[in-house]
C-alpha cells in the first residue's frame, strides 16, 4: 500500500529566497491523488522540480490571506494546470478574503479554463471529505494570526493517522492536536528575537504544546530569514537543540523534505 507522504515544498517565513521557497505542502496518497496546503510564489516551480504532475492535485487549501501563502495560485492553476491539459474539476478552499482577491483574475483570465475551479470559503470546523476524492478528511480550524486564519487537521482514513498543519499563528491550545502523528507548526523566530511578535511562534514555545498533546513528530517550518544562513549556528539552532534535549521528536524542515505518515 502506498503510504501517505507529506512533502514540504517551501519553508521560508515570508519572502522566498534563492535557497528557500515560501509556504507550500503536498500530501499524497498515490502518484495521482494529492492535496496542496498553501501556495506561495514558487510553489509551481517546486512542483516541477519534484517531478510531480500538477493534475494529481485534487484540492488546494489556503490558510490565510497573506501573499506568501497564496500568490502562487494563479500560476499553478491558470498556467501550469492549463498547460498540463487538466480537465478534472479543482476545489480551492480559502478564507473569503483570498477568494475575493483572486476573483477578478480568475474570472477575467484571457485563456478560459477547460476545467471547473470551485472556490469554497473556509470556516471553523468545516470538514472536507468526499469533495477531494481521497481517503483523507480535511477539517479547518481557526488559529490566531491577527487576520482570518486557519490551520488544518488531516485524517488518513486508511491508517487513522493524523496530520496537523498550523498555518501562521501564535501557539494556541487546540484539542485537535491530540495524538498527532505529524504536526507541521510554524516556528518563525528563536528566543533571541525580542521585538513584538504579531501572530507568530518562537521555537521554544512549542515544547509545552507538543508535550501536552502527545505529538509524535513535530516539524518546524516558516523560518525567518534572519536565521536561514547556517541556521544550526544561530540562536535558532540553539533552541532546536534545547527542544531535542527536552525529549521531543522535532525536525527543522528543509525545502523538498518528505515524511511518511
């Protein structure tokens, strides 16, 4: 049986760089059945680099209305999928602000799409299952990022394993985290960052969260650019080692990393 795989396409906190793309995560149950969480500016390029058929993506889920999490959608959907001769309908679930922002571009595309694109607004506790034609259920839940923002609980109906994606947020207590086999949580800053943080997480804040909810594997992403060069030699690396020593199974994601669930 093809194991469910999670591929991290982009790990940068904000702007893409020459080494790190902005947010994008693929969850695959086969080579023909995938969903995409967030779609930063280089997501379509990362999909090409990974040798993945864009038409295998059954649905796209956007966590919140910041450009680094959705600006790649028009390129992926209106260009890459179009050139790949997609005919299958595509669902895009996103906050209403994202849907509104993209509405004009999608409606007035000079090359009419040969496939139907259905936008669905997210809300707290909304579950998607038959819509994505996979043995996965995806449930959106509100997080705290200062705007209309969501995390996602993904349940594998074959193995009963659970994946959590936090989106951008400060640490929140959320029972959906309980027993997560894999939690992908933003960890933008290390403990050296002493300026006010608006809607983001510091690495060490995740120790209590991971222990309280018995998270089996914690993957950190959305790293600030201040740490990206040789991050192990920065305060980010110091805090990562402290998390390891606390007994948490924690990994710092790099672009193109893949995890089996």
